């Protein structure tokens, strides 16, 4: 039942949340006080991508000041069981390494101490001995038969391989005039909320209850995973959320494993334990979106009409398939045909494990990966068949009179009018202006391109879609899973004021404001009079597995459920008022803070009087009304059924629509892409708060801009994580983010109480491919790899141009491969001593100790084998390392090869160099050297940009010290002589 | 500055939002932790601890500074202003804060304190900025929610209001029918 008078819903009222947030009164997890005596945790993480843990010595750390406990994997394994995952495989899914590490950044030990500073001090004192193993970071390599195996109990890193067939794709391909395909590798990125994870945990040993405060976002199906891992019934894991959460974008689902870790740490320490994640931990190990390798083929008529699609997707879930994965691969399963009417579809979905951090929910959740392939394909069809790209899109759209529309793979698209949306977006000269600007720019010799993208944006996930990864037989055995239970409670207190609680924890979306608007409309009250509580306590509040804030379910499901609860209470109040006013209940109306009989102005009661009656005079309640104090509504849409035996699944309840078009200009020299125009058309059903909808669209666009041009969680070939700071993982700022033109049409969803659909994720799906299509159009190229960094774009331009003249030095071949980060260098130094004297110094432990920068002492194990303790500072990280140096290929006193490795809490490194000594005039020896080295661990993640310079500086210091020591009487002269090139 | 002993605690006294405060700090204690954990000024947030995100920006003697790159002992004798000190009274908002609310220039609000602090300092010395200048100032901060458009619009509007011009009607939808 819809509200009688919509007064507030749909207005851009000022948010109730804002005054507190603007004045420093937010209540984020780290802003809340903790119980006296609460301890603080710090986590030691693996510097290796793949290694066996041979030993962990915690004795020195445990003895340090303020340290209360040190927890390692063996302790965890005693108190917990591995986390359940969506896949039924033999891999053990621990939140902290037990016996083996499988990605850089994997937790290995937890120190619990009086404060965070002391806890971090103690991390450095934990001694771990690793035996490194071969690792694999690329999904296609990992599923090859000879790849290093991540989990010994599994038969391979390919942990799921499912084929789906809808309609008759084989015949469609056989009959097709054209077959056109794209192959893409979608990179890893993440939502990177500005607030990191936080957990405060406590354990009551008498009742066996874990009480945890965490900025978790849901889905609360994970609560079942957590209680099972902690080996307690659900009612003994009380999970609470703080009132404010600093962004999530899906990512704060990933706090779940840390809830287990801190719960166990608190149990072992016997005190409450608090942990706040730092940014390096977050970028390296929180939650990544999946990287995916996709080949998508289309059977196409000569007119550009697609008759069949054939998807081959290889999903990389990192080292552990952590719940709810492999959901990223299946969230889009019902809408793999996008906005297009395609009846014949083949899909092969494979899930690979690699030595990278586990993946999970990130805004867009599977959409960016799918639409990047689908909409690149649409552009390629147009190019290859020499058709207009927009005409190809239009020719394939689902017609406006086809809704509700059942897709080939089982989704039921609720509403839409895609053709009209595109026509309106192109109208008013918008498309004409784009074309004119392109023509003008090209006439002046500029590289200008236009891109389009159409996307169906799913929202309100069916909790059963993930089971599509199982076969029909496996699903039958496990029991059907479906639905999307939302819940809301509306309560009236003894003075008649209204409070609302929902089981959807916001991270900045403004839920409290919208709920106040929606509920106020039901009661005819001012929205400012309604109080909303959105923090959730699983020990006290109504909730279910679908609770939480994800899959853009707030406006469609949660606000609608609050409306249902308010309406139920309102209907009871109407019956109470009808009795008081002696009119039929149908005649009662609510407006302006009053309850009245329509058409009888004198029959009016103040809202508060009717609302408070159940408290003060329940004897006056009319027959059949138990109370009008509190209503808790649960709502799950009947359209969300379990997957069928033919693997058809209505993976989401609502399907919004987006059409984007953009004009870009590429600077051929720098490779920089300037966005000239960006238009985004949205249909998210009924709009509840235009200001917030625009905020969601602009925010989603900015994140997509990052994914398009800047952001990648990059790994080296040896599994080293390379982007651990905001100087390496680049988020767009105000100077890079253009303003965009936002347009709307509204086709209300017939399946949701308020007609609303989700809106926040769409541009994460449409924008990267729209901009890639524009760049492809500008450059006339077919393969575009994200992120489109200036180096990559410049390389594309260069590849299209004729070879440069021979006398021009090549454009610096900007490394387009993130994996190669070998440090290479060469140089020379002049030392005023004969080669024999220098040779002797290089083989003398005491002399080396004096020459090596930051050296605390050298031990000589043999004539050619030394160990040393050194302190090195690289960028922001200064740490102590153990170094091991071996000399080989000795050609005394002319040349030697040095092979070395260093390891410490901050990382590892290894390399080799060749030194040659050449005697010259005046007794001066020229020392020439070349080297190659690589580093891993924390140093690689946060000091990557600085390593080259740091290596050169350290080597320079070494030879400067050697020169000083070999000829101490003439330092000034040799300081001047000292020179190097690299 | 006197030489400090690493393991010892040192008395640090400064002015916070116009009031004298003091605390005992080891030399390595970050200004963020001193403000948040010891003085209870939790409005200043910590987003990266390496000076990139700007969430922790405070004013030290009127100049914006990253509190995460500042040691507590460096605040000795200084005049420190945080987001808690921006509003004219506990139940009111400053012009800048009010325009942020009107333009929906925040969502989660985690980065907002730092942006307000930087803009507050900037608008004091540059009362008539253009959009590009404001984008440069806001460009020193990372916001993951808004896409920045509303922040820049709010800042332009605040500057106009502070100059005494009538508030813009941008984004002011009719509130009630």
C-alpha cells in the first residue's frame, strides 16, 4: 500500500546525519571509548607470497614491555575451525596463516599489548623462519597443470569449472553471418573507503559469548560463517556496529576474518582487544575486487544484431575463496546479456586461486568485469561491421513493451524503457554536440573519440544466486537458498513520538534521512520528528542473513520495508482513531500531525494522543487491535526464487538502467586522456532523495574514474605487493574528477514497496568501458587495458604511429608490465689504492663492517660467505635486516660476483652484482659494477617508487666509504673524483 | 627545541580551539593520537598515516598541517585548531559547514573534517577564489564518496556568503509542497 500523501519522500531535504559529521561529533568505531583495560592489537604479516612457516619464535616479543599475548596460527587453529566458503573444496580457509602463507600481507601473528605503539614494537621481535615456495599470480598460469599448488588438499588451483547453456547457442553461432570476439583481462582494484577496518572484541568465558563491535557492513549471512568458525551457536556471537562508518563500497564485508582474529586474541589475552587497520594493511590485504580474464564471443547478423553470446570467464579469487566468493562471478549471472535481447547464451565460469590477497565485495561487484567485456564487444561489432556504435546498441536493446522481461539466464527485469532513455540522453543536442566536437578536434589533428555504454544495474541480490556455482544435484542436496529478507521496526513511545530501526548499517549513504522521510509520510508527521537508529546489534535487533548494506538494497528493499512497518502501525492507529471518533477506519486520514475523519473537520485528534493510547489505556483498544506500540516488518520479494534445475536464476530483484556517453581527447605525447564531456542517464525507478541519488552517481563515477585511469592493486611476478600507499594506489582527487551531466527517467519497479531501485553501483559498471570505448575510438585501436595509465596510452599511440626517425631516441617505453620491477644499475667509482689492497678489504669482515652503510657487524662464515646485520632506510620505512653475502667467480684481484639477500620484518631482497677492478695511472683503481636486485614485503609495497634511488644511494655510500677507507689521507680529492652513472 | 629522551614522557602544553590543554607524550607519539586518544578530540580522523589522504588535517598557528605527520611534542606552545573549533556555538554550524550540508557535500563524513580545515584556512586568505583554485585546495584531500563536485560547489557558495553575497539557490529544491 502506497502512502496517501507523499509529502517528504522525493525531496532533497538536508540530511539529519550531517551536523554531527561536520562538527567533529561523528561516532566512528575509533571515536568510541572502550572499556578500561582494553588492549591493542597489531598484526605481523607475511612478506612472502608463498612459503612454509618452519618456525615462529615469539619468546622475545612476549617478554617486551606491555605485551600481554602473542597469538599465532597454531593458537587460532585450537580455538576455531576454518571459515566456510561458497565452494565445497578441500582448501582450509583460515583468517591467519597456519603452517603456510599464501599471499603477501597474510596475517601470521598478532601481538596484544597495552597500546598500539608497544604492540608494533613487539612485531619486530617475532622471529619467523620461512621456506619460500614457487608462487603464481596470474589466473591463467595458476590453472595450468604444472602450476605451483596453493592448497595441498585440493587437486589443483582451478577450484570451480561450470558450463551453462541457455537456448541453442551452438546453432546460432553456426548460422551467424559474423563471429566477433573480445579478450580482456580486468585488473584488480578496490573501494578503499577512507576509514579502515576496526574491531573491538571481548570474550565471556563463563557464558561462552563473544561480544564484538566492528564496522562490518553485512551481508549477515557472514554471521553464520563467523559463529561456526568460532565454534559457538549464533546467539553466542553478539556482533554490534558503531553508529557511523567511514565508507565501505562493499569492502567492509571483509572485516569478517578480523572479527575471528580479534575474538580469539581477546579470549587468549583475557581482556577486551581493539584493532584498527592501517592503510598498508588495508590496501594489501583487506578486500580486492576480482581480476578476471574473459573471452566473449558474439554471433552477429550483418545488421549488427546479436543472436548468441559465448562467455568464457576465469575469475581470480586470490589465495582463499573467502565467503561469499565466488559471488563476484555469479552476481551478474541473470543479466549476462546486459540491456540486450539475446536468447542464446553459453557461459563457462572458472574460479582460479593465486598467491594474492583474497577477494570480496567491491562496489559494482562483478558488474565492471562483465560490462567491460560486453560493451567493448558492442564497440568492436560496430567497428568490424562498419556500423554506427549507437545503432548497434539500439538494434539489440530489449524493447520497452517487453517488461517484465525474463532473460535467457533467468533474471526477471522488473521495468525499464531503454530505447527512450537513450533517445533522451542523445536529445537536446547532446549527441550532436559530441559529434561536432569530435569532428572539429579531428580537423585540427587532435585525437578525439566518443564512447558509449549501456548497462543494466542489478540491485537487491537474491541470497540464492551464489548457489548457481553448484550443480543442480549439489543444490538439491544442500537445500534451496533464495530471497532477500529485509527488516524494519517502527515504534511509538508513551508520548507518541516515532522511532525507527532497520537492519541495514549505512556507511554514509544517508539512510537515517530517507527513512525519516518515508516513515513521516506514512504518519503525516514532519520528517524531523522521526528518529532513526541504524546501528545493528545481532543480540538484540531484528535481522536476517540478507541484513546489511550491500547490493544497493537500501532504497528498494530496506526503505520499502520501513514503509511497510509504518503502514501497518498506521492502519492500527486508524482503527484506534476510528473507535475514538466513531467513524469507519477507512475514513481516517493522517496529515499535519493530526488524525482525522476525512470530510468531518471537527473529528480530529492530535497524532500523539492516538499514538500513545496503547501505552496509557490499552483497555480502550478496539477489537482485533493487540497494540500499536511496535511493528517489525520482514519483507522478501517472491520473485527471488532459487536457481532452477536448468541453472536459470533471478539473481537480483531490481534492474536499473544506465546509458553513458563520453567525449575524450588523448594527448599523444603524454598519453593523458582528457574527458571533454560525460553524460550519464539513469533509471533507478522512483527517486526517494534526488540529492543523495546524485551523490551516489557522482561518487560511483569518481571511483570508476580511478578504475579507468589510476587504480590497480599491482603484484610483481614473485607475488610482491606493489601498491601499499596512496602514492602508489592512486585515488582520483578534485583536480582529476570532472563534473558530469546527470539525466533521469523513472520507470518505477513493480516489485518494490516504493517503486525504487538501487543506484549507487551503476557507474562503476558503465564508466570504465564507456571511457575505454572513447579512447578506442580516438586511437583506432582494439585492445585497451585498464587502468589506462599515461604510459599505456602513450604506448598505444606510439604503436599506431610510423616508426620514429632513427636519430630520435625512443620514447621511454613506460613499463606496461607491473610485474617487472627488477632494479638494475651500473656505475663506477675511483679509489686511490691498488686493486690488491681493495680486494683484501672486500674480503675482510671488519673492513666490510666499516664500509657497508648502516652495518652493525659482519660475520665471516668462510672466505667467501659473510652474514651481516644492517639498518637500512628506504623512503618511509627504516628497519633492521639480516644480510647474507656470497662471493663467487673470483678472479683475484680483478673481478668477483657478489650474491646477496636481506630479510627483516619490513621485507626481503635479493640480488647479484659483478665488480671489476682496473688499475689506472697514479695508483688509482677504477671499480666498475653492475647489479640486478628485487625486493619484497612491506618495502616493496610502500617504497616501490623509491627503491631505484635508494639502491643507488646505498651503493654510492658503500663506494664512498670504501674510497675513504682505502685512502684516508685524501678524502677531499677522492670525494671529488668519486663519480657514478647508472 | 630541547633534546627529548626517546623512552620518557614529556609535558606538552598548547592551545586547542582557544583553550589551554596539556598532556604527557613520548617523543614518538603522533599528534593524531594525542588529539584523539588523550584529549578526546576525535573529530580529526586518520585515513592513511602517510600524509596522502588529508583526513587528519588540522591548523597549527593558522596553517593547515597533516596531524599524522606531526609529533605531539611539536605542538608545544602552538595554537591548534581542529574541526571541533569551527562552529560558532555547540548547536550551530559555521557558514562553511552549513553550505556543506546544503549542497550534500559529504556522505560518510570521514574525510570531511580535514577538508573543512583546509578550506577554512584558505578562504581566510583568499576570500574570492575561482573554482580551479578551490579544486586545487580540495585536491589535497581524498574523498571516496562524493566525487568532489558538491564539495567544490559548497566551497564556492561559502566564499560568496562570507563575502556578504546572497546564498546561492543551487541544489535548494523546494522542501515542502
